[in-house]
C-alpha cells in the first residue's frame, strides 16, 4: 500500500505510521492525483461511495468499493456509467461471496443438484443488535437506511448470486422504526447506546421480491425485534433439492434419492479472514488481467434498485416495479 | 343428532345405523324440509359449501360450516347476505381457535403484553404431505385450490384472530406446482398416491399481506417442498413482546423486563378433541342465545378475499388491492 | 394354507383350528404325501432343516426354509443337490433382505455410489440377551451353535448381499463360552433362566473373513458380554463412500463432494412385518414364475461354510481355507 | 541437557541456542564420543532408530528411543541383543502408558475387577488424517509403513499392556492403499498436501491377533477412510467386567453387582504434557537405579513382530505364526 | 380372599361380585367375627386405621395396614401394644420398600459400600399436585394432614430404612398452607378441583431431623409450590460413597476408587405392580412362619412420632424432642 | 491508593512497587496514623478483621471489610458499636450483591412478582474442593471455621438480602468433619494437599433457620462430599412465583399466568470483575455522601449470629435461639 487519505488528517497519519504506508493525505483528491497509485479501496461512509469511486475512476484508478455500492440506484447507475466510460475495474467488496461454504453451495447449485430454485427466503434478524458505536449508522442522510442497507445488502447479494443473478421485476416491502431512541432500547444496542443521537432509519424491514424467472425471494432484516435470538438464514427451495445456509448450523441439503428423502450435511464452514484474503486476491487478479470481477457493478446497482423499491413501497403502501435498462 | 344426508345413500344409512340417527336422506334438500332439524352441520366438499349453507339458512336452519367458508369471496359474500337476511346463526368450524394454547395467547395479547403487533409470519410447510387419499383435494374445480385453501385457511384465520382481526388492504403472492403428477412425487404423498388423478392445484404458495393498521403478515404453505421437515409456525412481533407458536415447541414469549431480555415458556398444549368439543359447545350456545359466534361469516369472507387475491396476484404477477364493503 | 404338521400333534391341531387350516398331521411325511400341497414352509428346529426340506423337494414340493439353512455346510450341500435334482424352488427365509432400508442401501451400492467396498464390519453384540425361553437354543446338538448360528447368520447374509455376494476364501475365528450355566448369568438371560439346562454353545464369537475380491469382512456376535449395550451394526468402507447401518441410528452415508466431506442421512426405516410380507410375496412369485429367489441355496450354503470354518478355526487355533465347488 | 546432534547442523545449532544446550554436533557419532553424556534420546526417523540406539549403547550410553522401536522385528531383536550385551537401560518412549487414565485402568484391571479379558478390540480410525507435512511418513523406506506403524503401534502397545502383555501366537491382517496420491485425497490430508510426494504405504489396515492365553485382539487403523469421524478406542471384554477407553468419552466400565448391570464412569482424563513428564521422570529413575523400565525392549520387539506379520499376511493372504524366542 | 366389608354396603357387594369373594359385610365387626378369615387388609381412611386394626388383632386376625400407620403416635402406640398382647402379625403396607431399586440400594448400603451415612435429604415436591378427587385428603380430621402424611410417610420410611432405621432424637419443622381454596389453585389440582371443599391441611412442609447416631435427615414435601417441576429424591451422603435415588434418573452412586472420583449407574428400575406383589408375598410368608415383617409396627410408630413433632414444631416455632420408649 | 501495610514488610514493599503506591508499612497502626488516608480496605485473615477495622474507625478512617465480618457475633457487635460511636462508613465487601443477576432478581422480588417468600433453600456443595493452598483456611483459630464461614457467608447474605433481610429467630444445625487429614482426601483438595497441616474445621454443614416473618431458610455447604458435582443454588418459593439462581443455569422464574404454569428465563449473567468494580464504586459513593452502604454492619452481624448458632447447635444437639438487640 502506498497512500492513505482521511478528512481526519491525524488519523490518516497515524494509520500510515502503523501500516508503514509512505503517504498520507487529508483530501482524497490529492491522493487521486498521485501517479504511483493504481487502485483505490473506498471505505468511506455510504453517502460518499459514489463520489469517491467516480472521481477515482476518472483519475484512472481501479476501485474496490465497500458495500452498499451507493445510497441509491441513481448514484449506482452513475458509477456503472463511469466504469463503462473509463474502462477501469470497479469491484464491490462483497466478501461473503468468497466464503468457502458459499463457493461450495454455488458449485452445488450450478451442478444442477437443486434443479430450478423457485422460492428462496433470506434474512438476518437480530433481537438486540443496533449498531450504537459510531452514530452514522442510524442517521439516514449518512447511511442511506438501517438494517436493510447495513446487513440486508449481504443477504440480497448472496441470495441472488446463488440463484444465478436473475433480475428483479417487482417489489413490495414494509419498514418499521419501533426501538430507535426509546429508553427500553438500551438493552438492544451493541456497544455504547447514544440516546441523544439521531435515529431516523428503520429497525426492521421485510420484502417480497418477484424475479424475472418467476421465482420469489423474500427478505427479513432487523437490528432489534422481540424474537428468540439472532438468526442469519438462506433457504433455497428447488425442484430437485433444497438448501439451507444458517448461522449455528451451516449448510444442509434436503433432497431425495431412489424415492427416499435424504438430508445431506457437508462439513464446510468458513473463516472470515480467509474470505477477505480471497477477495483481495481476486481484485488484484482482475486488475492485472482485466477480467470482469465476480461482483460486478451491475449486480450492485440492482441491489440498490431493490432497496430503493422497498423503501418506496413501504412509504406508498404499493408495489413498485423495477425496470431493467437496455 | 336427528338426521344425516349423503348423495351416497348407502353411506348415509350406514352412518345413521352406527351413530343411532333416526333419519337418513339421499338429497340434503329433503333433510332441510325436516321440521325436527334446528341446525345443520355442513361437511360436504368445498365446492358445495355455499349452496348447502344458503339453502339451509333459507330453510330456517342454523349452520355450522366446515372451512374454507367457500370456493371464493363471491360465494362467501352470498353466504353473508343470506345470513343477514335469514337472521340464522352461521358459524365457521375453525376448530383451532378453540385450542387452549390459542386461547391463552389471545388472552396474553389482549392484555397488551405484546404491545402493537406490527409484523407477523405464519406458515405450514410440509416436506412430504400431499393429501393423496380422496382425490378431490387435488382437483381445483372441487377443492378451489391446493395447500393454500386446505391448510392456509387455518394459518390466516389464527394469525388474523390473534392480531385482532385487522382488515387486509393489499396482497402479493406466488403459487407453484412442482410435484403434482410427477413420478418422484410418490414419496411426497400422504396415504395412497394416485398418479392418474388430476393435479391442477398449487403445491406451494407464499404471500405478503398488508393490513389496514400498517402491519404486515406473510404466509407460507406447501404440501411438498425440499425443506428440512414439516413446520407449522406463527411469529408475532410486537413492540413490547414477541410470541411464537410452533409445532414441536408450543408457545414461547420473547420480551424484556427491567432492561433484561426474557424468554417465557407457558406450559400449555392442546388436545384436538377438546378443541372440537369446545367448538360444538360454542355453536350450541350461540344457537340458543342468539349470540354472535367467535368465528363470524365476515371473518371467513375476508379470508376468502385474501385467497382470491393470492391466486390472482400469482397469475397476473401484480399486487391486488382488497376493498372492504361499507 | 392347507395343512400343518407337528410332532406334538395336539399343538398342530390347535394351530389348525386357530388359523382355520383344514388338515393337521403328526408326521410331516404324511403332509408331504398330500397332493393339494404345492409348497412347504420349514420352521422346525435347526437340526431338522435339511432332512425335512430334502424330503419335501423329493415329494415335489417347493420349500421356504427358515435360517440357518442347515446345521453345517455338508447338510446345506445336500439341500443344494436335492434342489438341483428336483428343480423345485428352494428359498431361504432371510427376511431382513426384504427390509426397505436394506433394499435402499443395496440400490445405493449397486449404483456405484460407494465405489469398491474393501473393508466391512458387521456385528450383533448383546450385553444381556441369552435366549432362555425354549432350551434348544443353547444345546449344540439341536441348534448347531450359539449366537453365531442364531444371529450371526443374519449379519453375514446381509453383509455379503450388500457387498455383492463375493465368495469367502479363508476364515479365522474365536468362540468363547463364559456366561453359560453360571449363577451370575441370571441377569443376562432373556425370558426365564433355566440353569439346569444344557449350555454347550458359545456366547461370544468373532471372526476375520477374507473374500475372493481382496476385501475383508469381520463379524462380532454375542448373547452376553460386558459391553455398554446391545449394538447391531454394519459398516461398509468403500473407495467413494462409506455406509453404516445401525440399530438406533439407521443408515448413514459418509462421502465427499467437490472435495468437501459430506454426511448423508436417508430418512428410511423399516417395519419387520412389512419385510416378512415382502418375503412371502417374493416366494410365491418365484414359485409361480420359476424365477431364482433373491436368497439362493448357494448363498445359504456359503454362510454355513463360513460358520463351520469359524468353529473349526476356534478349535484348532488356525486359519481355515474355504473352497468353492466348481 | 548437554548436547544435540542433527545432520542439518544449522538446525542443531539453532536448537542448542534456544534450549541453552552447550554442544551441537552434525554427526551423532561425535556426540556419542562425548564423555559428559550419560543418556541419549533417539528421535530420528524410524529407519535410523536401530542403528543409532545400538551405537549409543555400545558407546556406553543409556537410551530412550522413540516409537516404533524399529522398522521390523529383525532390527528390534538386534537392539534387544545390544541392550543385553551392554547392560545399558533401553527404554521405549511410549508416552501413553504414563497417562493417568491408562494407569487407572491398569490398576483396575490388575485388581482383578475385569476378571479374565478374553476379547479386546482397539483402533484409531481417521476419516481425514494423512500426515502430509514432512513427506517421510508416506515413504515406506523411511517410515516402515503407514498408519499401522504410525498410530497402530500406540494401540497395540496399550492394548497388550492393559491385558498383561500376553505373547502373540498368530496373526491375519489386511492392508489397503486407496487414497494415496489421488486427487480426491486433498481433503483427507492434515497440513499441506504434497501430491508429487511418494505414497507407497497403506492408508487402512485391520488385523486379528490370537494370543497365547487364548484371548483375541483385533486392530483397526486408518489415515483416511469413508467413516463418520475420527475414533480412537479400546474395548476390553472380561469375564467380570468390560472396559472402554475412547476419545470423546474417556473410560467406562461395564459390569454387574448383586445381579444388576452397572455402568461406571471414573472422572479421569489426561494431560499429554503430564504424561510425557512422567515418562522422562521414569527414564531418569531407571537410569539411576538400574531398574527395568515399564516399557521394555522385549515388548517393543513383539509389537514389531506383530506389525511384520500383518504386512506379510496381507501380502500372502495367509495367516502368519509368531514364534517366541527361548 | 373370603370376605369384604364397607360401610357403603352396595359397594362391598359390587366388589365381592367382581372379585368373586363369597361374603360381603356392611360392618367390619361382622367380618371380624367370621371364623374363616385369618388375616385382614385395612384400607380404610387414615382416621380409622388404628381402631380397625386393633379390633382385628383382638378378633385374632393378622393385619396388613395401609400407610400412614395411624393419625398420630398415640394411636400407633396403641396398635403396637395390641400387637404385643395378641401376638398377631401386624405389618405396614409400605410397598416402596419392596421395589427392586430400593432392595438393590439396601444391599449396596449394607455391604458397607457407602461407609457411614451422616447426612441424608429426601423429598417429594410437586409443582401442581393437590389430590382433589375425593375430598378427604384435604380435611385434617379425616386425613391427619396434607402432603406430610400423604407422601412424606413414604419418604421418611425409605430414608430411615436405607440408613438402617436409626431412632429420631429431635425435630424442627415448618408447614405452610398457601394454595388451599384459592382461585389461582385451580391449575394446581390433580383431578377435579373442589373449591367448596374443606382445605385445612398444609400444602408444603419442611423438616430437619436429628438422629441418634449423629446423622441429620431433612425432608421436603409439597402438593403445590412455585418450583420447576415435580421432584422425588433421596440423597445419602456417606463417608465412602453417596447415593442418589431420583425420579427420572433412578439410582446413581458417587464414590472414589484408587483416588479417582467415580460415578456408578446401576441399570435397575422398578415396576410398581411387582413391588406390591412382593409385599403381599412377604405378608403371607410372615403370617405362615410367624416371622417379623420387614415393615414393623415400631418403625411405623416412629414415623408417626416424627410427623407429630413436625406439626408441633411448626405450631410452636420450637424444636421438639422425641423420646424412645424403653 | 496511597499506602499498604503487611506484617510481611517485603511483600508490602513489593506490592507498593507493582501498584505504584507511595507508602508501605510493616505495622498497620502506622498506616492508620497517616493523615492522607481517608479509607481503609481490610483484607487480613478472618481472625484480625474486627481488631483492624475497629482501630481504623477509631483512627478516623472509613472501612471496607472483607467477608466474613468477624470470627463471631461478639466481635461483630464490637464493630457495630465502633461504627456507631465513630460515625465512619463501615461496609462489608460482599461483592455478590453487586452482580447483575442478583440485582435483577432483587428488582423482580421487590416488584412483588414472587409474592411472599415463605420457604428458601440455599447451598454451595462441593464434591472435591477443600481449599488446600494456604493452610489457614482449615485451622479454626485463624479462620473461625470451614465451608460454613468460607462460602456459607455468601449464601446466607444473598438469601437474606433477596428475602428482604428478615431477622433470624432460631437455628438448628449440624457440622461434620469426614475428609480432613484423611489419605483418601487427596483427590478432594483444590491446589496442593498438605496432609501435615491442621484440619480442625467442618467439611460439611447443614442448617434450618426460622425467620421472624415465619419463613424458613435452609443452608447446605461442603468442601468435600460424595455428591454428583459442585452445586451452587438458591431456591425462593413465594406465593406468586418461585425463583431459582443456580450455577450452570442462571436465573429461572416459575409462576403462573391466566391459570397456566409459566417458566421464565431472563438472559442475565454476571461478570465477577464487573461486580467488584460496582462494589468499589458504591463504597466510594457512600464515603463521599455519607449514605448507608448496601451491605450494612448490622446485616453482617446477623450472619455471624447465625453461624455461631449453627456451630453451637451442632455441638449441643439442640436448637439455638437468636435475640435481636433493641
């Protein structure tokens, strides 16, 4: 690594010292001017993703951008356009795709062992997990939303990836804010509660998504809810087999053989550090070879479209159609 | 009991002998002429519910009608009208409402212990449970539909009842037929498989229902699906507490007290025979006193409206709005 | 059924009355003279199997003979010869072959999913299960041996069947008599202990069997032993997968896919009555069609050869070779 | 410690520095010349055990030699002879004997609580545990064999020790090589797979051993096999009680008292470091007092004889007799 | 059986018919006049035990008397005196003593395996188990008390028996009535609640009993209490071993061997019918041989003394000393 | 912290260095002369608590004194008197009171949710846990007693606190010494056994305590006993609910609602360091504000009275009454 930039310049200098990085900048635009830099990793808060990534590509840098891609689909589309115009590599840092269990399930599904997946459910429901440490997570103008944009992005991305990235056609959704800024919420907060802070995002959301291939995908997310315990789950129901990927239980496959129902338990689990390392390796590979990254900007844009649609549907109380650009 | 009627007259006579019933008829209209009969129990296949119930009320009989109320909302509305015009008692045989655990949860919820229920999920998903015995279950013109109308009716009714019977506003849904008449389905069938029979109903359905109070209710049902095992579940998420009612686990309450998360397990389970006995007792009580039954025709009609909307949404791929008559 | 015979003539008559059988005989040879009888079921004690079965075939009857086929291989060979000479159907009543789980595992193995099975272990070890009811089980001249011939026959038959009936090449074995007729044994006996009775058979046996295809099969049986609890088990270790069939746990498959270890649990169990019914049905089918039964006399003979070899090896302390007739 | 030797001289010097050992040699013969050294610990690869140990004893040093004692019985006999001629202490580093649970079980057995042990089974079966780190484990000319000589030595030694070291009389065995150098084996390897390396040893072995006292001992070992999971087990079946020593479950005793079956669970487990410390202490004690070590060269030699016999039996397909020297 | 008597004469006649007993009386005194009767079984309510048993012995009959022996120690002493004067067999129907697990534990303890038992705890605590069926259980003048005299008698008898029947020296105790006749109690009642009935006995009692050998015994009983679930337990803590006898878990022994802590689980459970049959057999044996019964009148009397002392201590708030008659 | 004192002056100096404390003294009286010191923490062995605390208060210092308050009630009373005369803060270091689970249960009980607690049981029974490290724990003249004064103090304090600190009225108790200094005890000792050391205290104690409000409290403690495993438990049985606080299981509440029995599991556990930190904070708060500490000297004195009474009752075999000073 050659350079870091942070509006908090002291923090940038401290990081540079610790990681033995040569250059530290206050303004990321100065960094982008820097010739030695080939590629940029964008880890700024959500509301800055689009601007920084576009500036970087226009300054002839490759970009690995943290999730969510952008605050909304409009921003995401501008990023896609910038990528097309500049020809630089734009990859989304969706590290879960590189997990061993996810790769195993992808291979399983692509080998046709599940048949056609016609119904899928995914979700990340927390009983008590409002991110209370920094403050910007719970402020819509900085984050773009609550658990939907924080953890829902991972769920949607993996679900669509494992289903073969079908396009969304229409969405209905509901979002609710029931715990934010309430006294009783103190036991619901991860880290230090900050009751004076702004909390204008949802704490629970649910959506029903119709896909172009006729399949249905549902999504459930919450930071706080009166449920048994935290659950992270994917259920894919296919004509030949079903697959579940759950925290605490890993992957299970439900199918039949010789007309006998059969449960399969692959002994695969994952290591988050290993997954991130694989993600870096893949980004470097794409930068070097010019190959299309596994996590394309188009896929990220469709996730932003779905999120936009869920928020809109919740507000209007009506279904929202999603159009695919030619 | 005084009289029975069955188009299969021999069966009617046999039943009459076994249960020591005095009169047996081939045509139910003859039975309805019979003066000694005050009240009629309608247990004919779904496609006959409306006609028989209306005829009975018009013949001055009280009616306890098996679920689903009717094949569709239009029929159900005719039944509501007939009830209003005749003034007879028309009660739906939704026996699950009379279960001790359901009554306990109703009391719990009505005491305000769950706060406002803003999100609820219910479902009855079977891995291998196509009703293969009689044949009419899988023929749409006789049954009106598949698991949605067979077991989904119970789920919707209990969920709405425990939420305080809010009116539905809009519905999206998907239905799928993936196992019917396939060879591989043989291991999915309860009782004797009948592969020559008609199978023109769904085997899996899912729906997203928006309610007038802003709450969301989702429904999942299947007769056959590649999932772990049969699950019957209700999850009510409220601002003060959440409640789960599940096969295998019974009722669990998730709440907090003095800012500590708290799990509550009431030691209540149910006996199906006891629930049915309570239902009969309640029907007789309503007939005698003229009281409104716990399971009103209006509630049954709204369930038929939701079912109609799910089928329509699945066919059109669009949201369906539900209107409430003045 | 047309006729029964029992040296205890009163018992024969009683049975005939209960099962509404027309004819009862004291001497089975009288029954064999009887023209109306086409097929005979031989359920006499072990030491009479060969004689009765041969007499029956020579009297032009088909025979379904209880396990073990005979007291030893010499007798079994005489039965094979008689079958060949008379051309009658001679089937062994090895009911376990007709179990649904066994048939599933056979299909699994024949589909090549386990690869080559090179090592297999089977056993039926009881902690406390000496058959103490009748008396003849524990007397060698009547039974031919102890648990080896009582329950070991089932284990060997299923193991060889599921391995594809490879021929045995050599055997070493040990048999022990440690509990018989001892006072302490009282708690080891099923039914009523009979300490005055003869106990001259083994109560534990173990053997190592080398097969013609290079595979190894081991066998463990006991009626009484200081072990944790009764265990009935088959373990087949193949190049592509392994299968375990155990009491309490049913079938498990251990294999790998995409280089990930995978455990498979088929949801199959069995019903002993169903298995026996299948066995009768198969016998009648073979009698009618002249087809070779699933459980051939040759297979039964090889099991008797293995049992003979185990007893001989235990006595001499040396390996015993098994020859296959041309 | 005074001196270390390693053909990789740099490694020897590094070790000497780390452990603050004064002298480091390239050639162990130089170390053996060293007067200050009284006793030598032999931890070289298997194929060098015999030569180094004999040289050491002839150089008037006491020897603690790693397991297996030697590549084969011939080498082991030469070591026994050298020990007798030199009178030095020659002890085998079988650390498991010094475990608290093993010592407890030895005391239990010697107190007569199990009666006569007539049947014993031991094994160490791994589903995925090929030692892939160094390379010499899988090369016969360096290691002498696969899991039989790697982990089977521990099993045989403990089993015979706990049975009172009866002499073996005859052996049959089978060894198989099914996973070595295969692609699919990658998931079976501990550490880094080295598919180019030599793999000419077995990966599974089984044996049936007849002992002089009439008892039978069986052995199962594997580095890779399609089984449920790794199992390390000893089962001793005695006339008064049975004992099991298993990974995951520790020691269990099965017996009876006042004619009631009784399970006993001693709360003893072991600490590998403690066991090794006890082993060093015992070696020093023997060196100082001249006492016979707990793990004698004769016992090690008999284990080598059994291993030789298993390999020979597997190759010839015949039983191998073992003779005891006068 | 020859004759029955019941103040409800119709019931007596009905019973006589059903059990084919020749004679039925209204007044038990008429039965006692009857020459053919040798022995009498006293199963009348508690308040009649003493009178009937004494009358019977004075009428020259042997007596098997239901537990508790009497309403109080004074009555019990009169029974002891009557037995001594008449020389008839007087046995208490404490059926639990004849259970196989109790006999096993008695043998275990008498063999000295527990050493000296210095502290014992016993109890039968029910969360919801008020005997509501008949009514006389909850009326002090008929029953003598609540759970103390109903189920506490069994606990005290077994505990003292297994400790070797040491004499009690002093007692403190507390009894409480918290659920009787309260509305909330409806869920606490076995059978049909009878809220109009008299409830003037305790529903929970606890006591601390000092024994002549220095040991301490504590007792806990309840019919209703806010505890987890019903527990029936005996814990004997001895110098060499401890024993627990619990519902759901049976017998466990906690001891040590070779300085290792050891848990022992005997596989013994009991069959209530078997225990009662053993009790009858023992009574007949005592009647025939004149032997002292296992459950002597003196032991029953001491239990009544302890119960008296607990009630008195609870009332006075002071310790009560128990004297042993010379 | 300003100063430390220790009769082992070197230890005091070492501690001062490590904790960066300015002053170190050999004689605590020198420390008490020191003006800068406002408050003193007394952590000397039990037999010195009273003297040091009184001296400190008389030297105008506030005192936080380790448990048990004193060797006996007489000493404790002198401490109470000194506190009253000097007006200094005297707080007992009963850290368990400050645990989150204890505070939760206290709030629960004070909110009236358990109703009236009429029966409570508490105990800390160890199977093998004699504190063998220092030596003074097992010597009565230094410690005042065994497990009763070591761990029983915590049990009594929490039990009485959670019951609302009712005054004790009378006590019976038994103490036993069965394992001290015995060879077999080696496996019962925590840390290093010291068989030459003095062991003149009890190793098991049990007591029955009658409280002024009519409730009963029992206590069980042991350092060594033949039981299943270590158990730390509190059971509070109240008229509206019962509460259990157990090691391994945490808090459970047993109650009823709408006549249905209900089990409640609050998700609260504790962190010992957090509890101690809360205790320091509370002490500083009391010192600064002059507020009465949560753990008052009077409460500590009553615990000493109960302990005195248990020892006396065990010695005399008689109940001991406890008087409350005016």
